[in-house]
């Protein structure tokens, strides 16, 4: 249950932890303010209130009786008001704190004034508590409490809510900035296999992030150096093998037995093809590099289809004209040739189609009518030297590198290649690229 609730991304986890801590501190601060923990004590608050009442009584003593009603409104406050009237039920046993306040008020207003607590009925016939005083001329003055005194301002919850929203926003910004280098590192790691010559990560930010970026850049350089070394070794082996293979082919031409000569020449041709395709597989990504340009997809595929037609291998082609894609033309051409060769070798009625999708992606399908591939082999056929056809017959077996080369080149072009069996028999190879 906890695993389902707890988010799986570092960004969300840090955001929840920081925001939860700030929220707890905010709620605690609001509670302490609401409870008046850091505010004035009850004694000092009551003393201030008594002084204010004594000042109001002194003012009313000095003004003329006919001017007092106007002063009553000026001296009133939102939580209490002054009314010139008598009456009410005297409180017989007021609490200790109230008795102390009344004694303090009597001492402040001086002799000739009286102060006591009474219960009266408000206009809604509700029993209320008030204070009854008498001015020097004997005029009764009732202090009616209209609302409970509060120590916090009414706008305090709104202010705290605004502060909470600001804290949430700045928490999001802080966590975003903290995890942004990790997101760059993730993108670089995902694209490392397809582009070993990409720009190194910036080694800035916090020490831990800078050290991780430096370690990643060093790893990328080491992998690139090892890949170049592997390509150089395979290229050297390929060049060295070309000479003995050529000599063996020349010697095979002098064999008297025609059947033996043809078999030997076929074996030598297969060896030469294997060497070339192995070299292509080794340096497939390296050749593509950054040499990409806007390419007319319809024109590129149409030229391939025409080449096959001239060779006596007609294909069907359909697709929208004028569709362009940012790609490496020779790399994409090699992919399509490998897929078409597979379709012609193992099936018939090969068709190439362009499908422009609304999600700003382009799909190219190469489909045929043939035996297809068993579902359990659909992913394994992309492995080097893996062949569903177990025999080594030159007509059907192949070298087992065609689809591996195609998959490698598609990955270098930041696309996807999938295989699926067709209804009614046959195989469909689907290429997808972003435009």
C-alpha cells in the first residue's frame, strides 16, 4: 500500500518531503498565533482594556450630558459598545479574574464611580453579560459586549493561505532546479548508445551533480574510444581478408570440375558478404554521426523501388508525396534495402508504404506475403547472426546480420523498428520516426 502511494520519481518525493515539512511548520505557527502563545499575556491585555474603559469614563464625565450620545459611538469598538441605561441582574459570584478586573477598574476611575457585572437581555431576548458603571453625576453607563475578543486578526488565515501557496510554488521551483541536472543525465544516458559523439554534459551545479556529470563524460569518452578501436580492428581484418579471398576466387577459376568450382566460388562470395556486413554492423552508428538533412521521403523510396524494378524485382509502393524527414539518407536507404531484401528472399508481393500520422510522426512499412516469423522469434531476429532458418543454404539462410544492421541504424536515427505477422500470412516491418 505504501509503495503505491509513495511516488516513484525523485522530483515528486523531494517535493512532498519539502512541502510536508513547510506545511507542518506553517500549521504550527498558525496554531501558536491563534492560541496567542507569543502574544501579550492575559494580565497585560486586561490591564490595557481597563485603562481604555477608564479613559472612556473620564471623557464622558467631562462632556455635557447632551453631547454624550455622540461620544458613545466614538468610544465604542467592534467587540463592545457603551449605552446609557440602567438595569440588569447583578452577577452575585463573578469569577476571580473578573473580580480582579473590576477592582483594577474601580481604582483607575477613582471614587464616585461604581463598577459591577450584570446580566441583561439583548434585542433578540438573549442573556448577555455586561458591566454597569455610574458616572460622577450618577448617570448609569452600560458596557455591552457584542462579540468575543480575539487576539488574532480576521485576515490572518487568508494571509497564511497565500503564504502557503507561495511556499508550494517556490518548493516546486527549488525541486525542479535541483533535479534538472539529473534529468539531463538521464537523457544523455538514454541516447549514449545511439550517439557516442554527442556533446558532453555541462559539469556545473552542486558538487555531487558536477562530479556525476564529469564521471559520465569520462565514461562516454572511454566507450567512444573503445568503439573506435573495435571498428579499426574489424576494418583491418576486413581489408586483410579481402586479399586472400580474392586469390582463392582466382584459383577457383582454374578448377576443372565445374560443380566444385561453383560451390567454392559460392562459399567465397558468402565469406566476402559476411565480412562486409560485419564491418557495416560494427561502424553503423559511427557512419551516421551528425550528417542529417531534410530528405524527401517519397523520392528516396521511389528511387529504391525503381532500382529493384530495373533488376527484375518489382515492388509496390504507395504514399503521400512531398513528405520530408530529418534523417541520414544513406542510413535510411540501407535500412529499407535490408528490409526489402528480407521480404523478397523469404516472401513475395512486397509492398512499401508511407503513413503520415497526426502525432507528428511518420511510419514506413515494408510488408510481404510469405511464411512470416513465429511470434517467439520476433524479437530475437534482431540479434546478430540469429536466423530462424536453421540451414546455411545461401538461398534462404543469409548471414543473420541484415535485421541487426537495420535495428542498429534505426536506433542511431532515433526511430523504432518492429516486426509483426500479417493476417493471411506474411510479415510487416514497421519503421517510425519523428518528423
